[in-house]
């Protein structure tokens, strides 16, 4: 259900949408902070950081059913060339019943498993996870970047897999009044039987960087929207020409499908009015993890037989918007380390917006298995 803008602004003053505060998971920590008597926010930040780092590790289980991965393949099919589609989908497994239990989970498809399991009343006013939030006044959340290390393959065999998640670090950047809080979330995915094993048993090790910014007034949102309508201003271009690239224009349908697959209720991907009047963005924002999925898909298309992506590091530099062309680029950048068992190669990966400016920039390492 779409929350009317006026009602949403009222609800932002409370802690979550729906039920009285006493029922909320976040009641003990979703509070507002103000500057201390000397005008500095640093003392309050140290309290926020200590509280966030003390939050308990979260465990979530999922089943490696072919459903989610297959639906992601279907959602992307009209937007990427066949060479960039998942191997099983290329081979003819266009529907769920055709996916064999020996099929490997395509790299990056783990992002559509392990959804947030909270009721609407437990979410933050913008539809995001309260576990990651520092609380007011830092109400605006964006995906800042991260890294993924693939150590083992999961198969779409309906086996149980567990994800361990915790807040690993919290930092603050920015001048007084313009502070941003960066939250580093560590997620480790492993088979259920390995959940108490050593770190090397982790099938996938992922770091997610989230940035939280102060909420803006209605007037500030209008000013931000006016600036956004003029374009990015200074456009930073990629320093190199790609070896291979694809272009696509994301639609509202694609964004909805990805939000549905990830059980993601963040309004910046769903509600244009919220984007414009609350956040000051000109349109719906493209998902950060979907940009990552596309980079992994395009990179995979350039690998040799038997070669897989081992690691990717990336940063989100500028927003991407619905109905605006974007280009996903890959460039080979040299050989990595070589051992008797494995040879590695290094890659540059990035995403450009409609002006040709860098929106996402990353590096990756592939290995011959």
C-alpha cells in the first residue's frame, strides 16, 4: 500500500509506521540525537557507534530453491544480452521446473535470497531495516559500496543455507551539520552444517557499506530536486575504455521486480513522490545491489571456461535513475597472482550514467578453477 506523502511526513516524526512505539523492535535505540553543548556531534556519535557495535549478530536461514534465481533471470532477460545471462538460463532452463539440482547459484544471485523478515510496523519510515539505522536525525539511507568474496559454490538443490550478519564498523565523515554516518555490515553465507565452523568454511563473505544522511526539510528537498534537474554538474569519466560493455534503460517494472525478489520496501525504489518531495531525487533510484548483480553478470560473460569471479570490491559514486540509460563496462587490467593450482586475472568494472559519468566503480579478481 502506498503511504500518502503528508501522512508519511507525520510518521517520520515517530519511529516506525503502523503500531504504537511500545510494540516496536527498535524502541530501545531508534531515538533522535542533537549536538552537544559545545556544538559538536562527536560525543553523540561515540554513543551511537558503541550502541550499534553492541547489537547482536543476526541469523537468517533460506533454502537454495531455484525459484528466486530463476525469477531474477526472467526479470533481467529483456535488459541484458544472452551472453550475460546466467549459464543455466542460456542453456534453456527458462522456467523453474527446468533447473537441475546440480545447477550452481550464479554469482551475485545470493542477493535475492535471505530477505529481511520484519513486519511493516517494524520497518523504518522509509521502509528500511532498523538493524542498520543509527536513528534520527540520520533518516536517509543509501548503498555506498562493499565487497564480496566467493569461496565456495552453492547449488540450487533446496539445501538449507544460513546467513550471519552483524554491524562490523561505524564511522562518521563530514563537516558539522553535514555529517554522514557510514555503517559497515558483514554478512557470511554458509551451509547450515558449517554455521559453527572456521571462517574458511564461509561460502560467500560479503561487506555492505551503507551511508546515512540527515533528513531534509520540504524546502531543502525542493532545492535538491531543482539541482538534480540540472544534471550532475561536474561529471567524472572513467579513465579507461572498456573491453566490453552493455547498455540498458531500467524501467519501473524492473525496479519493482527486484524490490519484490529482495523483499525490499525502501521507498526510494517504489514511490516517485517520496523520492521528489522527501529525498529531493528526480525519480526512482536504481538499486545498489542490482548494479552489483549487473557488473557480475557482464564480467562473467568475459571469463574463460572454468574461470570464476573470486572477489569484487566496488563503490557507488552517484545515483542511477529509472528510465535513464546506463552502461555497464568491463576491462581486463592484467594478471594477478599465480599458484600451482590457480591462475588469477584482474579486472576493472564500472557503471556509467546517461551523461557518461561514473556511478559505480570497482575492481575484481577472477580465478581459473
